[in-house]
């Protein structure tokens, strides 16, 4: 027969009985005890186990452990420890047999001392924000990241490199083979982003970091050098670099964390304990800091102090299974050391005078668990969480633990006469409202947990805040640090090239229109131009918005005024001087000249997507009449050229000629056909129908190869309009016909400029008659 209790994860663990068939053990009563445990009536289970033990000639180890577990669940920890000690005297306690004791003590610390509530399902909510999720404690440090931190290494950016998507990381972090996607936007990183000789360091951001955070930036350089030497196993040289870095920024938690690990690898356990203690004082709620300290203490052979830190780790993060197992191992070793070092008599009946209380006075366990019931007279300065700014960072180990006894407390000495049961009796009651049977076993101690001190000590909060967010010295940052070297104005939509230089997006595009090289270092940017990876640098954008908001607002205002001026399609219309264009007729363009690259781009940026098309004029530069084109699609080639799909929209007359940034502009007025009515309209409709039939006949008479060419370029002849005056530019078929008729540009221009549909139809009829007579038979 076996019985058991459930741990807080719901797993049923049974301590096997040493002799299940021994006289005095009643299987039915054990079954009742099991049901009592399942029902939460732990006191009843304790009474049953006690009565069963009383009937035995020799205590049963498994039964003692079952009783101990039930006592622990009932909150009677001092009595539970007596039973655990009795079981330990009968055989070494294995780590897995101490699960419930560790969980109970940690849960008590968590709720009663740290003030972290238990969730409704009985689980403790971890700091990571989820229940039942195992973690290594790293997540608690993520909130310390700020604008200038690399999201990969969580430290100040070192050799900041901006990747194609516009996000910035440390250069060495990008060279990690396992990194495939941007951690911000999940966009796949290009091969060039991750190669050592790929993207270069962002010059502007690097200079900004060196100026704003000179000390930390220098420390980060030492830190990186130390990591490199560590990887090469030059441990002594690496330690020198780490020491130099810590001297510059003693409040860096991650730096102290790494130096602690380096000390442990070098077997400098005393120094490792000092660093871990400083780290715990700096970040009292960072579970990994306490885990590091516990590991260092354990390696230094100070298991009693290590156990204190393990208890706190489990209290802060109950779902961290690895640390919980370590706590159980250390506690198991401490129990074993008690019975290996003490000359114990043969065990007596467990209820005759309290065997554990009378015979066992374990100084090691006492030192470990005594601080949980620290007397009110203990100085709060001995606490890890007394975060006075005047406390030196490199103070020594044991006095920094939140669970350590005061140095003058005689109860912590080797000669203490208090039993382990007496010490644990003063623990706070566990959750659930259960009271300990013996309330007078010892006074409740004054325990200063991290959360309470952080809430009550404003100075401590300010000290901790140094690590949470970097303060940007306003007097060091000015707009001159953020100026484009091309336009000499504040960056607007800053983009970084693969060579590490930053420009305004529009400035860079204009330069690449003329030359595919970086304007500063002359490095070839053909590949960058081909991919058109002009993504804004998010870090630069954020710096501008946060710290140069007024200057950025003024810069944005100027840009918007420029865009408004460019979008005025009457006063300053961009003119493409090339060929004839007609309303409703497609006009594909091959754009390769830098001036027209700029013009097309601006028409897209302003949102108008329109520009004028005129033929050349030797005297004026371009003709006095033209057609507005609407951009339907743009396809770019790797070398910057593009094919632009446009269609004619409306006709215009040029009022004045001009230029802007190399391309022509014009002030224009739009042309509309004059409408007629009455008899004039009747005559117009007859003329319209007659010319349409004439045009259809001419097209039908063409040879098949000519028809195919026309159809492939211009499509079919549009149908006849029911209302020829419905459009300001007249029927679409007229313009189709004018586009395909074999006429010189000047003749086409004359017809385009006509504001009378009647005159235009008469002119087209004459042309049709001319080409029909001239065509060979």
C-alpha cells in the first residue's frame, strides 16, 4: 500500500514504505490519509500518519516522509522538519524527496514576504507573465532595453549596423550564423546584412553613441574585447578587459553577470560571489542574478548560503524547474552532512521526546534557514535589497544576501543551541489560512524582500532606473549632429547605405540618378540601387522625433511646402520633352536621363502621378501645346532606368516656360472643346458619323501586317460616341486615329491644339482623303 500527496504541479509522488507489511501499519488508514491529502485536510493526514508511527517498534522512513510532506502542506514546518530529520537519520534523503519542502518554503516566501500573489488555480505567476512556463530568467531583463540598446545582445549598440529593413544592431550580433530574420519586423535578412564584409558600421549613429554615452561606449568596447579573448581561452587577458569595463560602468547588470561567469570558469569563486552579490543588490528581482550567486556559493563550498539564494530563486520564479532541482540537491546534501558529521545514537521512537529536536542541532542547516526568521533587531543594511547609493558595488558576499543573518546574531554560529525545528517554526504561514499548531515556537522575523524595499525606497528606485533607461544629455545633442551632408539640412526620412553613410532619402535618390556610387566614400552602390532598399533608419527617425522634435517639425513643414508646390498642376507642371501624346491613348516611356528620373519620382511622391508631354522646339525648348499623361505603372531596372506606363488625360496650352532641377516646367491652361447646339449640333453629328465611317473604311483597307502592328500598339478602333461633346477633349476614336495616321509631329500638334471638334473632324477627313489617294493600288 502506498499513499501520497500532490505537488503544486499536480503530480502525485509516493514515498515507498520501508516495510509495507509490518505489524502496526494499517492499509485502510493509509488510504484514508491519502484521501485526506487529496481533499486538502492535511492535519487529518498528519494525525493518521502519527498514529501509525506510534504503533511501530521502529520508525518507518517512508511513513516519516509522508507525515513530513503533510505537515509541510499544513504549514507546520517546524514539525515537518522533525519528521524529515527522522527520515534522514534512517536513510539519506534524495533530492526528489524534498520537492514539497522546497516548494512550500518558496511559496511562503513568495506570497507572505515578496508579496507576489498566487493565481486562482494554485500556481504562482512567474515574472515572465505566464504560468507553468519554464524560463532561464532572462526575460525579466528585457524591460531594461531602451532606444540605444541592441535587441539581440540587449546591450548598448557597439559598431551599430543598419540592415536593409532599416533596423540597427551590433555588427558582431549580425554575424551570428543562426540569425536569419530581423527580430523587429521578421523580414528575412539578406546575405549582405550578415557577412563580416557586408554592411558597414553606421557612421552617424556610431558618432552619436560616442558623444552621448562616451563612458559606456568605451566600456562596451572593453567588454567586447573581453568576450573575444574569452572565446580564445585567454582568460586572464579577458578578465583585465572585463575589469576595465566594470570600472567604467559598475552598474551594468549584464556586464557583472558575465564577469561572474568568467570568475567561475577561472575558479575564482570568492570573486564570483562578490560580483554576484553586487548584481543581486543592483537587480534584486532578477532571478538569474540570484541563481548566479547560488551557483557561485555552491562552487565555493558554501552550500548553506547557496540554499538561501536557491529558495529566493524558486520564490521569484516557481516554474524554473532547473533551479528547483538544484535547491533540492543542496538541501539533500545539507541533510546528509548533518548526519555524517554528528555522532548520533540509535534512533528512538519518533514521538518519545521529539527525536529531531533533542538530538539534531545542525549548524549548516541552521545557517541556511535561520535568516528566514530573522529577528526584528537585525539591521536592514545586511540585506541584499538595501539599495543605498553609498554602498560599494564590490562588497563581499554573504552580507549581501536577503536571507543572511546579521553578523552579530549568535544564532548563526556553529555553537548555536537552537534546533532546526525551532528555526523553521517561525516561518510565515503558507497561503490558505492554515495556522501552525505551535504558534509560540519562535518570533516571526523581519524579512525585507526586494519588492517591499523597491516600493518604499525612492532612492533605490532612482538607482535601479540608471540601468533601465539611458538619460540623453540635452546639452550634448544638437541638430548639427543630424544633418544630411548633401542638402545640409536636418535629416528627413534618413536612409543608410551599405557603406554606412546616412542621407535624406530624396537626396540619395537624386545622387544615384546621376552616379551609382556613394556621394561620400564613392563605394559602388549598384546592388543597393538594383534592390532599391531605401528603407528609413528607424533609430534615426526615433532620435529625431524624441530629442529634436521642434527642428523636425520645421523640417517637415518645409518638405510639405515643397511637395505642395510640386503638386500644383497649373503653376509649375513638369514637362517631359519627347514625343506626341493624345488624350485616352497609351504612351509607354523608357526613362533613363537623371532629370526625368527625378521628375517621374516627384510626380509619384506628390500623388498627382501626372506630368505634361510636349515635342521639342528649337527656340522655346518645347512646343506651346501638349498633353497631360497619367502614370499607371512604373517598372525599375537595376541600373536605375525605368519603363513608365502612361495614358493621355487632357490637352493644355503653355502660358510660360520654365525649369526646375534640370527638367522643364510650364505654367499651363487646359484646353476644352467648344460646345455647340441647335443646327450646328445637327451638322456636327452628321460630320462625326461620316468621318467615323471613313476612318473605319480606311483601317479595314490596310494590309494585315500593318493592322497587326497598329492593334499591338494602340488596340482596336474605339467605338463611335453617342455624345461626341460628352468629353472636353472630344471622342476617343479621333485621338486613336490621329495617333495611327502617318502624320508628322507638327501636323499632329496642329490638330491637338484645336478647340473645335468640327475643325478637328474636318482636318482628319482631309488627312484620310490624302492618305487614301496616296496609297498604292
